[in-house]
C-alpha cells in the first residue's frame, strides 16, 4: 500500500516562522530570515520573498557557515514541508537521499536556474548527499508547491534551486581539514579569484567515514571514501553579455550492509560498491536592454553506480540527463513582465538492475508567463505550458496566482496550478514491478498563503494547499500470493494532512 505521504489530496497548514526570541538567545544565533531576500525560483524573475506570492524558504550563505552544513541534504532537511530520507548513515552508500517536498518526490532540482534532474529512475532526482562542496553555494531556494508552467509538470511538489557563489576580489587559496568520530575526516583544497572580467573557482576534496552506531547502539559497518572535484568559470564580456560554466564530479568507494532476516548487523557480510557522478552546467546571458534579456542554458548529468560488484550479478545504474533551455524575459511598460521559453530534456538509462537497457524518453516544451501588476496592491501571474513527450504525446498545463498587498508588511496570495507526470523508465520496464501499460498522472494544486512582517525578528508565514491527482502512480502488491509489488494507476488519490 502507498503511505499517506505519497497520496495526492493534501491539506496542510504550516506556521512558518513566528519568532520573537531576541531575549532567549544572542542576536547572532537567530535564524537567518528576511522578507527582503531576492529569490528567482518562484517566477524566474528576481523578486523579494515578500512579493514572491509563493511558499519559499531560503538557506543563505550566513546560515551555511554558522551551522557547518556538510551537504545540500543537511542544509534543507529541517525546512518545513521538506523530507530528506537517508539511506544509511550518510546517504552516500548505494542509494542517495530521497527528497520529498509537500509529500511528493516529483520535484525539479536546479543549479543556477539550470535543470539537473534525473527522471529515468524511480528514486532520487538529485544526489543531495553527494553535493558536499558547500563553499560553492551562495544560497538554496526551496519553492514548495506545483510550478508546472515554468519548470515542467515534474515539479508537482516543488523546486530546489542551488545558487552558486560568484567570486570577487583578488586570488586566494584555502586548505581546510576536519576530523570527527567514527573515523570521519574531510580534507579540502580550494582557490578562486577574478581578473579582467574572468572569475574562477576550483576545489578538490576527500571525505572518509567509517562504521557508526545507530540509535539503538548497534555498530553499523558502513564506510565511504569519496572524492570531489569542482570547477566554476565565469566571464563578463561587457555590460550585456556574460557566460558561466561549471563542472562537478563525485567519485566514491563504499561499503554497506543488508542483513538477512533475523541477522544482527555485526554478522552481516559487507556489500561493496562505487559511484561516479558528473554534472556540467552552462549558462549564457545576453541583455538586449534594461527591460529585456535572454538566457540560454545547457546541462549534462551522468550517474554510474556499480553496487555489489563482487557478486555474480552486480547491480549497475547508468543514467544520463541532457537539458537545453532558452528563456526570454521582457518587461512591457509599467505593468507587464513576460517570461517565455523553449525547453528540451532527454533522460536515458543505459542499464538498470540488469533488467533495463538502452531506454530513453525526451520531452520538448514551450512556456509563457505574464506577471501583471494591474494596481499598486494587486497583481496576477498566469501562464501556460505545452509539452510534447516522446511516449505520452501532447499536454498543456495552466497556472494562475493572484497576490494582494494591502500594506508594506502584509501579503496574501492564492494560486491554482495544473500538472501532468509521465511514468519513469523504471516504473514502466523494471523486472517484476514494471508496468508498460501505465498512464500518465494528471492533477492540480490549490494554494493559499499570507505573510506578515512585524519586525526583523518576528514574522508569520502561513500556507495551506490542496492537491488532487488522477491516475496517480504507486506500488501495490500483486494478486498472485507473493510479496511482490507492481506499479499501478489509481483513478483518484486523496488524503488530508494538517
């Protein structure tokens, strides 16, 4: 049976940040929160959190440094509405951390606004535990709620946008080391700087961890030896043109355990595996005028996991994702800001679990959005997206959000957004649980929200949403008396959660 966190009719009331704790803790320990922070994930146009008309959380640079987050998963796991499920101690041994936003694992992950999703498999969309160079991160935006018009209908639950740092000042070099319990060590070398319009950053890290103890005091013999290499280059040609290139690599050797039924952890035989993940992101920005600019972006992401390679039949996942996006933003007069674009994505699985080979899907999309400020207090953001999927054909998704700002400290918004979700390669073709007759999932989300800003330490942020899906996809047990499950469509999936 599918747990309630997967189900599609959800009503949630989230009291975001009601903090007036200046007397309870030193000012420097207060959580970093400001409605004046700029975010881009909500509308693809820079706007403040206060005016975003969306449920957005931001983990900023100051919070990353103060709390010493080791990876992206650690940085976002305590945000309301976000669930990071660790597989093992760190999430780096075999299966990556699985991310849920508003109860859905159908999310879109971006680096600097460029899509880097893995949609071919059924588990993680992004290796959050593998992104360990937090020196590269300026902030992390988490948009909760459907965002189908701009990001595609995979954004049923929300969007994570990792915004990287742009180097400034003279060149520098840094060496850092830290050590902890359970044979944990982290050694890194980084350098960066700017010169004649060029900004650059390069870093290499080695992270090791040994066996640890779980909550019951049992020793869990899980180990990780991971190496990362990151390069980011930016070039400003003139006031109208700039280019950004980034390459990240994560390689690891690990061991994990999978005890047999009734077997204690200490007696289980270790399973050995390797990972090799590579991401390349390119973005070119051309500014036509003060009111018009175009962004052309490209990304290629690959994942190669070879698990239990000492066995007769090792489990190997080889996946590749390619994304191309061209987006034009144009402000028309004082009241309209148009965002329109083209997107092409291709998800390929060369091999998965020895049962899926040489399968791929591709999707072509056109989208347009208008931000209409029709008065000083009211604005309407509405849009439409057209998708052409290589297996599931044509589909359109609409969205509309109205915002009301009665004063400079209060913002109300209400939205309606549609989505469709195509089954993954794994859901269709995996041995045993795959179902090639699956339909695509469709649905919509209603959302209501209010923000009120009392002062710099006191803010209230209330959000409620209701989501409903038709032909929702989930695992159910087969009717053959076995414990095996198969992916199936439900006519309608409903649930309520507070």
